C-alpha cells in the first residue's frame, strides 16, 4: 500500500478560479462573481504568460496555488504533470498547417505542441532543477499520475507536486478526442504524516470486477466539468471537500485504484 499526506490543493476551472471557490460550490452551491475567463499564472514573466497556451496557464495556476497552500518552495519539488491530450488546439493547428502550408508553421506554437510543455514552463518559472515527469494515459491519465507521484514518494522523495489538466478540443480532433472547457488541479503530497492534514492511502487492484465496485456520486463539480477530459479527477476532489473516506478509480485495463482518505 502506498501512502501520502496531502499538504496543499490547487484548482482552476471555468467559473471556479480557486480551491475555495470549488469548495463553496460543492458545499453550498455558491459561485464566484465575475471569475476570470483564463488564468494568468504570475510564476511566468509577462511575455511568457502571453505566449503560453491555455492548458499551460491552468496547469501553472493550479500548481502554484497548491505550493502556496502547502507552504512549499516550488523550486524544491519534483513534479508529475498529467494530461489526456495536452494542448489540442495547437495539435489541430499543426495538423491543418502541415496539410496546407508546411513552411508556415509557427516556431512558438511548435514548441508549445509537445506534451511536456506545461512541465517545461513550470521548471523555467519556478527556477527548479528537480525532476519533472509528463504523463498521458488516455482516460486514466489522472489515476496513473497519482500512482506515479506516490511511487516517487515510496522511492524516497520527501514531497512531490502532482498537476492534472486538460483544455478544449477543436477541429476534427473534437470528434475523436472530445474535451470542453478548461480544468486544472494540483496536489502537494509528502511522505511525512502531518497533524490536521488528510492522508491518502492507495491500493492497486488488478482485474477488479467493475460491476461490483461502489461508484462515486457524480457531484456538483461534475455538473460543470463532466465534458472535460480531466473529469476523472473530480470524484477525488469531491471526496476531499466533503470528508468522504473511500473511492475507487479506474486506472486502465482491468486495474483499479482503491483510495482511502483519513481526515485527521
């Protein structure tokens, strides 16, 4: 069994620009007034903020908020960035431009097309030389990112930053890789038990019978972000906000994560 203490949470979604707003929505149905249409991560210099795609912006906004909540220096933390698709709007642009006018490819968009773009911007903005991992595992990207982060803790890292995010699909890709809106969340996880903080306990089950597993309530966050490709993270966020103590999460193939939460 893998265990971790959850020290800090960061969140950004369309209409709910931080974790406090998300909790208020889940607990009382309250919404933020005039929320920003897009995050503006202060970790980046102004010119880099302008160049960064929306998925990078939401990933860094959530990551920095989680570090602040945990009172951790971002430069000290190894990180795991997980996304189903990365920046699909740039992928659509690249495919269309290569088909119509290959020599017109924008160098800036090209360097933002790689799946580790958010991790790269993070290491630059945070000034960190700690390891940064970028993961994609389709619909199970969040589960695999969580498993990777806890595995790094088990291997000896004192703390790890986990960042999960996805944005909107555009063009023909929207038919095969659908995703709507902008959603990002981040967790700072550590090995040391801390009084007053929740502890996550993970077990990986192979060939678990899905029909017999308790399914999480869709919850208020799912009302807003069910169409986003990173929506599989929402049941865990709901469990944390609503003091639930257990959920199951599909992790790919016949594998499931059993996630126990001790609210100390």
